[in-house]
């Protein structure tokens, strides 16, 4: 398996540029988060999975238009955001791409348990460059020689865990793991596919939908991976606790759920309880 580290160039030097940028961004993110002194600004700071970038911003815009406080975001891998919450980042709410990272911080009493909800679902797909001739009708098709590099999010990132679980359950992980290039989050993988740095990548269906330079080659069967569930909650020590709780409730409403559904997410009412 390829490991993303300085100097490793799976294909050209584009991936290396992404690696260096991702490393710098990860190291800098805590510095970019608003310090506690901004608590009086009234803005609600939400830490959210990268795959929610466009849809959650649209939902927040509608929320603010109704007279509610402005919402600012930090989008990244759920794993990295959870670690920032554990380190004391002054955030108001957390929107995770899986249950495990929400459970992790809930187990440390960092979540307002009464506000927690399973908000959305998603699909897992194989994305390829829009002009790619690669045909994928089953997992085994990813093992063809034309797929030199397969993009997959990191081992601790929800999309990476879902993807590895699916490839394992479908019996192709051992054959494909030497070709895997790990990204820091699912949007990094999407970018590699879009620019042709990898021949194929495992991303969410919603990610593929927002990037015109890629197309969906195949959708993984739901039975091949754990259910993809996005939980959301206000944080226990939120500087703007009331607004954070209200924003989580807003995201469950009809207007917000229509935005998420239009983006390709599975609506809350369709999630298995």
C-alpha cells in the first residue's frame, strides 16, 4: 500500500503537492479555528465532515436568512475534527461522517447528548475521471492493470474505513491494497480522481455529484459496508450552546432535508433506526 508521505510520488508530482498541502493544512487548522475571545461574536462554529461542504453551507445560508446567527465552518476528516474537539477547540457543534467518531467524543462527555441525532445517510461509489474508459461492474474490475493507483481516504477517516470494509467483504482487498493511495480526507481523493492523479477512487456518491470532472463508475452494494450514517450534535461546552442546538434541530427540518436530498444524501427519515 502506498503511504502518503513527503517524497512519495505515486504518479507525477501532483499527489505530492496534495500531500504537502494536506500536511500543512492539518498542522495549521487549530490555528485557524476562532479563539475563545470570539465567543461574543455570536457566530456558531460547526466542525463538519468534508463531504458536507456544499450542502451544509447552503443549509446554513437559509438558516441565517431566517434571522438566526451566522454559521462558520471547519470542514475536514471527521477523525481530525474529533481530535480537535478532544483538544479543546472552541466549537459549537460536530457533524460526523460516521457514528464511531461521534461515539468517541460522546464517551468523553464532550457532546450534548440530548441534541444528538442521526441526520443523514450516503452511498459509496467508485469514481473515475470523466473521460476514463474504465468500466466497473463489480469490485474485481478494479484489479485490472489499467488501475495503477486506487485513491482511498485514510484508515481513521470514515470514507476510508467504509471503503476498506467494502473491498474486504467483496474479497478484493488483498489484491488491491498494494495499489491504494491514502488521502487525508475524502475530498482529497476526489481531487486526485478529478485531476487524473489516480485512475479510480472510492468516495461518497454526494462527492462525485459535486465534481464535474469525475463520473461514477460503480456503486458499492449497501450490504458490502457498514451503514453510512452522519450523526450531528451540539457540543457540551459550546460557546453558543442554544444556537448550536437550534441549528442541529434546523438541519432536521423539511427545508434543510430537501437541500441534503438534492445533494444526494439519504434523508433522515429513510435511515434505518
